[in-house]
């Protein structure tokens, strides 16, 4: 009977009486094959995109029998395969550290399956006679205590996204995050201003207030200590929006119609001036005194768009007639706008006296001097002219006071 060969390592199995004289050599050959299987090392070369078939020949030193297979330095740009023979059961160590693009390399049995490398590392695997099975750390059982781990685990040794929340230390205080306000060790901290990038907090991340989003006109607002608007409402427009809509000099009366969009108004109202006093013809002759100016006031208040506002503009006081003693001038007439009144000036005194007419008043308003806003003669008391002679002379010209007037503004802007 002739020798046969083992299924896994292809050792020669000699029968009794065979190989007389060579039995010792054959035995030594078997021992070398066993040595190769448990301690052998061989470097092989891959071809990018090709298939490298490792072989195991009966009773012959072969590359597939080695314990360690190292792949020579190479860059594999396409899918590349390395196979071991089918139907053998054996443990292997594959060294892929010199390979560039190792994820293109698959190591498997000739007809079965295997594994694809994920890094340029060293891999352990065993063949079960059909498939080649990788031995990964995540397939090993048992627990490795921290005390039994020496050395340092580098970042590259931890896969991306591999550390789960369950593997992180729990916080011991509520409302804390893991981080550091300054460079250094990570710990439990509260979020501080310096930890938030400028312009990083969007409007959507701010707490809502009671203010309704929208546009407000001449707004009345309330701001809290954090600078947030906590209340807002539209207010009334300022004086800068007022426009003059009506101007009149008396004597006259009528109605002013407020602009349809008006909410407030103001007006300058002038009472009429008093007439001047009459000339005294008694030698040596004296002119009468000037009439008093009408009161001029500034008035303001609310109104309603389209409202009718009544006005009366007083007539100026008439002059006094000339006579032996002269006659005093007559007072002017008051002017009114709605409920506001600008009183007229009194008439000037007659000749041979020293009293001008008293000026009018503007109750409830801001009193203005004559000519401060209204130019010309509106509301002025009549003056006199005198030729300067010392004998009785009626060339003196007594005059009538100026009539009242009104200038009306509101915030209708039209």
C-alpha cells in the first residue's frame, strides 16, 4: 500500500513496510512541513486588480502552509483577491501593514467566502474547510479589566462614531454639559458667554415675549433688564408731522374742516388791535395815544379727522374822533377758535393824556409777542402820526386797529 496525505497540512502518511531506507527522510520532511505550519513566514506580492492564489502541495514546502503571510508593499487601486486552498482547516496571520488602499483587498478561500480588510493592519483568521473567518476583537468573548490594559489607546485605534453615550461618564449635577471654559481637562461646566460664538444664537433660539410681531408707528415700548422688548404699542405722531391747512385775517367768521387723517391740531390765534385815540385841537394840540395790541396765543389739542372747527376773527377797534379834548379810540373785537379765545386790545386814550390802550390776553394759550409768528399788522393796535407843530393842527392821522387772524395746522399730512 502506498502513502496517503493529510487533508489539512498535506503531510505524508506512510504505511508499515513502506519507504524502506527513506522513512527517516520522509519523517524529517513531515516535521519541516509542521514547522512551516506553526511558525512559517512568507512574503508574497499582490497585483492591483488581480487574484493571488496561495497553494499547498502534498509533502512539499508551500506558501499556503505558512502561519504568517505578509503582503509586500503595494498600492492596490482596484478590487484585489488573495485565496487559500479549499478543504483545509488552518489558522493564519495576515500582515497588511505595507498595503496602500487596503479596503480594496479581500482574503478568502478559493471557492468560499472571507473578509475585506478595513485598515493597513495585521489580521488573524482561521479556515474551517469552507470559508475563511476573520477573528476581530468585537467577536471575542469575556471582559478585559482596565487594570489588565497597559499602554495608550490612540485616537486612530478608535473607529469614528464608535463611542456611544452609554460609554461616557454620567454628570453628577443637573444643567451641566461636558466641556471646559478654558483650555484644559474636560469636566462638568455651565455654558458661559465665552463658550458661545459671536452671532451664533439665532432668533428662533430666543424665548418669546408677550410682544406681537409686526410694525409699530411712533411706538411706545417697554424694555427689560436683558434688553428685550416686553411691551409695544403704536403711539401718536410727533409735532414734526404737522402741516398748515388754513390761514385767514379778519374780520371774518366760518368753519375749518380738519384733515380726514388728523388726530391733533395746533393754531396761532390773534385778537384784533384797539383803535388810536382822537386828536385834541386845543392849543397847542396833542395827538391821541396808540391802541393796544390784540392778544396772540398758541393753542393745541386733539381733534377728529373731518371735524368742523368754528372760528370768529374780530375787527380792529375804530379810531377816536378829533375834538377840543379828543376822543379815546375803541377796543377791538376778540377772536375765537373752537373753545379758545384771544382777547382784543383796548383803544388808545385821547389827546392830552399819556396812556396807550392795554394789550389783549390769550387765556389758556402760550402768549406770544406781536410779530413773533404773524408778520405785518395782524392784531396790532393803531398808532398815530403827528406833524410836530406846537399849534392846534388836525393833520394828525388817527387809525383803526388791525383785525384778528388765525393760522391752523393739523397732523393729517395732506
